[in-house]
C-alpha cells in the first residue's frame, strides 16, 4: 500500500519531461511527509470542450477518491489506495477507470516494518535509485458534494473538488519483505498510454493496468531505513530521510 509519501522535486523539470502545463498551487511545493486526505499533485489528461485539444496538466487533488455518491469528504479517508485487481468492480473506482486516469508524482513513499520482537516499527523509504521522480498510476474524480469547496483542490468556481487514489498491486521480491502491497509504478515510456483519453473503456483500462509489462522494474528502486520521526504526521522536512540514529 501507500499511506505516506514525499514530493520535493522541482516542478519545472517535471512538467517539461511530461509535456504538461502547471495548474497546481505554487504554495504546495516540497513536502516530506504527506498523509491521506492532504492535497497532492496529480497529472491528468483531458479534452478541452471548446478546442477539442488534449490538455495534460499538473493539478492539485485531495488524496482519497470521492466518487459521485460520496455523502461527505470524510469518505476519502478510506479510498486513498485502490487495488488494481478490482478497479473495474468497485463502485468507488470503476467510474473513473475509463475516463479519469492520472498519475501521482512523488520522490518516494514510506512503509513500516516491525522489528523481530514485534515491537518498534522501522520506517523504510522506497524511491528511485537515480533520484528521478516515481510516477504512480492513479485515478481521479471531480466530486460535486455540497458545493462551495475551497482550497487548492477545488475548481475555480468552488462547484467541484478534485480527488485522487493511488493504485496498488501485490508486491514481489524485496518489496514483499516490507509490505504485501506496493503502488503501481510506471516508467516514463508507459505514461502516454495510461493517460491516453482514447482508451475510454474501463474494461480495456482494467486489462492494461493488470499487465506487468507496463510496470517500472523493481530493480531500479532504492530501499533504505529512515528516521522513525516520520511516523508522526506533524513532522516534516528533509531530515526525515536521514538514517535512524543508533546509540553506542
């Protein structure tokens, strides 16, 4: 699963590489401890209703997908991850699978492992070995709810709130020793296919995301122990990525 991550990349190189426009909030930049329901960066692709042109954009969304039937924003605390195996079956996600696919860029995510005695949990940071951003397959939804929405994830008129979920899969290899689930990470070569608005059938999208050949090679990842202070949501800063201190 993915329940906490860091995103501190420079925005300009990211949007240049993805050929996207920046529609995000400039006040949300480097963060090292992002929890569910917080505002996060997402990359979406949509068709402009006036020009018919495809627009790829970096936006801000609430982390935790809000389907049209969600009665309140608290629903998003249960939908920050979505299993790729059941996307087309789950009412919360199947409506977005054909039309509202996205990416969540990040520098890495955290997982916790209990020590051999079952006591203290040690956090690990999973990132790209070469320092490049990870691109997680995701879904988004524009939620109307009560309207009058505010904040960086709200539409300009406040009528809708953009929300997102990160897709996960069964972990394998070294990642499976840390947690049984891991985000679906895509290499740059697969991004265009995943975001392509022409793939508007949810069954086709379900088949696509289940194909392991689209996944980023786990061998390109780095896994390391980091400071347990990341376990407290209120803590933030690059020092969280430092190795845990040991007493002599």
